[in-house]
């Protein structure tokens, strides 16, 4: 059986080699990250902290605050609920901000598609209009101008002025 390589875990910017170092540099933000990535569990197993590894494996919570409470309990840290909430707040804030940015990017992409389609339809209608070819077809011209007026007023104001004054 291959020998497991011991590695240091970084907490609060410092390498941690043992439980005393973990308790001295206890940082919920870092511990949550290491818990989620699985690094915390691997670190405990490599160092043969099997009882703690079992407790960490048994955590069923998915909410960051609940996970943080469980970690504080597992490592027997003396933190009250308010301190834990304050420590978890930046993690929750970053997570919410990332989700909002992701939504914004998705919506921005959809908006670009909508705007492109809008302009594409406008150009299509303008190409259909062809005033010289449809010179006597007033019903057709009126319908197309009405469509431009109703659906594309912002884009069409310059074109309508050109049509009125140049034809």
C-alpha cells in the first residue's frame, strides 16, 4: 500500500500541520472552502484524525451557515452564533454576487440576441418596402410604414423623414 503524503493546509494565510495549528488559525471562510473542495477531509485522513474525519464526513448540511456551525462544533471552537454568522457573511455575499453576475451575463447574452433579431427584422421590412418598385401599391406601402411606425419608431424616425421628404 502506498504511503500517503502529508501536506499542509493553508488557513488564514498560514500553513497548518496539526490540530493545534488549525485551532490557532481557525478561519471559517478558508475552512468552508476546504470542506467544499474535499481538502479538509483529505488532510484529516492523511494525518490519521479518523474520528474528526468521520464527523466531517457525517455533515449533511448544504447551507454555508449550517456547514460552518457543524465545523465549529466538530473542532470544538468557542464561537457563538453571531460570530459564526459574521464569519459566513462574506462567503454568502460572494456566492450571491457570483450568481447575480452569472444571471447578468446570461441575460446580457439574451438581450444581445433580442436586439440583433429586432434590427434584423427592421432591415427586412425596409428591404421589403422598396418604394420605387412598389410606387403605386399604396396599401402595401401604408402597411409597411405602419409596421415600421408601430414596431420600430426609435429606429425608423430618420427613415420616415427621408421617405417623406425624398419621395
